C-alpha cells in the first residue's frame, strides 16, 4: 500500500533507527504509520529506544512529510520495495533486520521473491586459488542447471566466479550490492553487472548514486544470507567477509556449507573453522549436495495453497469466498491478496474483517493475514 510505503521510507531516513529497531517498532505497533504517529512515551516502551534516540526521532519526524518524501523519492528511485509490498522478498521478512527499503534493477522472477524458487548463496574470498575457482564454477553451474538461483555479492574472486558460471550455464543469479543499484563495484565487473541484469537482478538497501564504503559491505552480507535458503562458503581465510555471511546465515536459521581445503592452505582456514563448528562439508559427490539442497522446503505456490489438504471452506457469500480462497496457512500481505482476488481494496478490507470476526483468519503484524 502506498501509505505504508511512505512510512517505511520515512522511518528509513531517521538516523539512529536502523533495521533492527524498525522491526521492533513494527512488531510493537503493527504498522510503520502507527509508530510514526505515536508519541515519545509510547515509543519509549520499545526496547532500544533510549532518551537520546527518542530525542533524535522527535526532532527528525517533525522535518519529514512521509507522503511528500515518497512522491519525490519515487521520481529519483522508481524501483524499490518496502515490507508493505507484496513483491518484497519473503525470506527477508523472516530476519530480525529486514531493510525498510530495498532497491532493485534487472529482470525479476516473482517466484524467487515469494520463495517458491530456491535461492542459494555462494560466497568466498576475493583472492581465491585455482582450486576454489574450479569448484565454485562447477557448483554454481550445477545449481542453476537443477533449478536453483545463485546469490552472491559481485565482489572480485569467488563472487565473480559464481555469478559468471551461473550466467554461462544459462541460469539466473542475484547480486546484493554495497552501493546503489546503478553503481558497479569493482569497476572491472561492469560487463558482468550488465549480464546479471539480463539473467537476474541486483538489489541494495542504498539509494541510487551511493558510492562504495567499507561499512556497507558487511551490512549487505545479511541480505545475501537473508535472501537464501543456504549459504555455501567456497574459500575463506580466518578473517573474511564470507564468514560474516555465514554468521548471519546461522543466526537466520539457514544451512551453511563449506568447501574443505588443505590444513596449511591460508585460503581454507575459514572454511575449516566452519566445518569444525558444524557446517556441512562440500564433498566431491555433487549429487549428494544437490540432494541435500533439494530437501530444503520452498513456499508452495499461493494459487495452490488452498488445495484439498486445507480445511474445506464453509458456505460463504461470494465476496468472502473469493477472499478466503486467496488466503492460506502462510501469512500473506494485504496487497498480495488484492492481486489474487482482483477485487477493490475496500472490498477486500471489508471481507478480511468479516472473516476475522468469524474466526476463519487472523491478522498478523504488517497487514498480513493467514488461515486459522
């Protein structure tokens, strides 16, 4: 909804309130609009909102008009999602720090956003060995040939090899950037960037024209992990951004795999550490890896969520029946339900309220609904 988008965007402009605090706000108040309009005493009930943060919020909220900000921002950055949008990547909504604004550029596949098509991240060092490159290319190609989409970060080394191999094999790939989606870093990856836009897309939490900064890349690693069902670390020394991605994956409940290497190989020390901590080692039999990754559940197509395994629908008026058919045991955003029913928003809202009063559905934070 445009109104909710405006308030997600407005909150993203308030310094001192990052994605984690925003998520807590949304869980406490159910919507960014409600929290935006709440007074300081109510905001102070949310964990993390101390006196200094409350003072910053009070000062900056008075200087921002959400509707005007959205109108101007859409002219400069037309392609972005907020958690209020049905197309916002569903798996990112599961993490404790989803970006309030996520910019994108390229060719989208809605099945990826709705977690109906599995995404697997491949990450590693910027200075890989031939061994690491060889296995990265082989695994990336095998993944896309078996229906997976490869996610990485467009950095030199392992990232570049994973994107390139996926494209060469005719598959799709997604790059999470530490710059604006219109910036290419490193510059030598300009051609690869353009290829990704034709066989996938790039995403970033930073608006257009944002240049690279060393603090951006560790933060974007949570997006790589959050988008993916599993993270594969191909080569990584003991101090590596790839290990940050693996840490996020563990925090988010994603599976972590690591390519083993020699004990005296500098580039493999991080992977060996991951294996010692419980990561699944990637062994020579790729069929076994594909089998394990294939066992990762995906979200059922929303059109099939109300199949025969669901409880039979009671006798309902036509409008309520149409809305009920679009809702499943998975939580779905309001805008997505409108798209499925092709009904006016006001009629959908009225039907949802009636179904909730009848005890057939429940409303969840963020204007999301699911069957009881």
